[in-house]
């Protein structure tokens, strides 16, 4: 398994898999202000791995702890807010 360190947050992609502290995550979105951005990752459960919560990292922690897993991808499910709301009824 080849890992590439993430040095540029602009290259984060929701279809790629990232390893943070030994667990696999999917990038969701960035939030916060332009001066203090936060990057939100969701846990990808893998058999035999404990369930983890979503992670929110700042820019410095992102560059230290996050690595892209080369060759692994995940499917994105794109739904609109209206369709999600309709599915509830």
C-alpha cells in the first residue's frame, strides 16, 4: 500500500481514500473561514476495524496526519437536498 502525504488541501478529492492515524477516511468538505479552514472527513468502515467518528482537521494537522492511499477509491453518492427530504416521507 503506497501512501502520499497531503501537502496541498486544494487537491483533496471526495473519490479518493485517505489514511489518518491508521484508519481510512473519505473527504467530505471544507468549512470555517478562509483564514482558519477546517477539513471534514468521514470514516470508511473496513472489516475488522473499529468504528470511528468523523474527523475535522485544521490545515496544519491535515499536512501532518493525512496521507492519500494510492490506488484506492470510493464511490460518491450525490443526492440533492430536495430528494433527501422526499425520501423521508
